[in-house]
């Protein structure tokens, strides 16, 4: 039995879909806080069990009979390490034979603020005695394309990453990698995968690709760290969020979002999603969300 925590989240949902293509649905368990949101998995034949990172006893029940567990990292800074410890302890008590954990690219040396929680979790896994494999996920291309509507409206992406090379990949790429590890016949225990996209790009190149596909003058405007932070706050982002986004670009400029080992494409058996395809999909999504044009009566 393979179980996936956070299975109704953005990554977890894609992992379940990838697993359904690889193994019988009866071998898959979706562990979710709200089972009502996972009815589609039931319809496919997968099991759905309630499980909350803050409820260790409930997690033990959710992990009963599970051989391989994908522990998708929790999303709440300040609570994440304790929540991961709950899940790791529950997995050990339930007899789980392998934990795959979605860590962070180069978590052991990354200067990203969120790397500390991932390093702490990796330490917990090592101390647990449960066999584990680290899926050190790099940046999601969607992280940058989330700013696409604003860039289209103002003609620019903004940031303070300079000429940083960013080896991002799509969520689907990372989901397929997790499914590949969970369904592999090879012993995955102790392996560390540094997962990143095949085609690194700068934010200026991202802007140029959007400009090429839209025919609009879209540029990348590099700013000082202070100026970028002020711009984000001026766009009504809360100060902690603005500080976090500035930190991401600072880390990118130090090389923390780059890797050229190609572990990801090797795992999934295909090239990672190219930037042009990700931009095309994002533009299509933005078009679907745009209000219909107002009809003018003559």
C-alpha cells in the first residue's frame, strides 16, 4: 500500500493522479484532513483516510497497513517541524517501510529561509530508524507564473534576482518523480534526489518568453532588495510575505534555485516541462479567468 499525505493539495493531487497511472487504485491511499474533498479519489477506487499532521493518533490509524509513504511537507512555518515529527513517529509506529519526503533543493546548504525546517525534518528522518528517501524539490515554475496577470497588466515582471539562473520545473514534473520513486522496484532507501528543471532561465528570459507568446512588450525590471520589498508592500502584500518573496530572490541570486544534475528528468524518463510550454499553459489559464468582453450595441 502506498499512502500520500496532503493528497488534496496542489502537489498531492497530482501525485495521486500519477500513481493511478502506474499501479492499481486499490494500492493507493489518500491521507487528507477533509475526506469530503477527496471524493474523486474514491470514485477512481483509491482509499481515502482522514489524517491531520496535528493529530498523531489519527495519523497512526491513517498509516495502518501502509508500506510506502509520501510525506508532503506541511505549509505552516513555525509548526512544520513538529507536524513532520508527528507524521514520522506515526509512520514508525505503523510499520511503514519507506518514507519519501518532499524536501528542498540542496536543503543541506541552501540559504533560503524555509530550508531550516527541511534540514530539521531530514535530521528527524535520519534519527527515526525508518528507511527514507529525500525528494529535494526545486522551484516550481508556477511560483513565478503566478505573477503573470500583474506582469501583463503592467508590462513587467519585477524582482531583485539579477541574472540568477533558475532551474525550475512544473508541479506535474515533481509529482511524476514522487510517483516514480514510490512505485520503483529498486531499493530507494537512503537516496537523495536533487530535483530541478532541465532548462535554467533568468527572469529576463522568462519575461522575453511571455513577450514572444503575447506579442506585448513585457520586460524584467531588476530592483534593489529594498525597492522590491517596497514595491510588494505597495501592491498590498503583507510585510512578512513581502520579506519572504524578497528573500527568495536574494537566495536565487546566490544560486540556490539552480542545479544541473538532471535527477528529475532521469527519474521521470522524459525532459522536464520547458519554459515555453509552462508559459503557454499559464497564458491559457489567465485567458480563461478573464471576464468576457462587453458587447457594444450599434
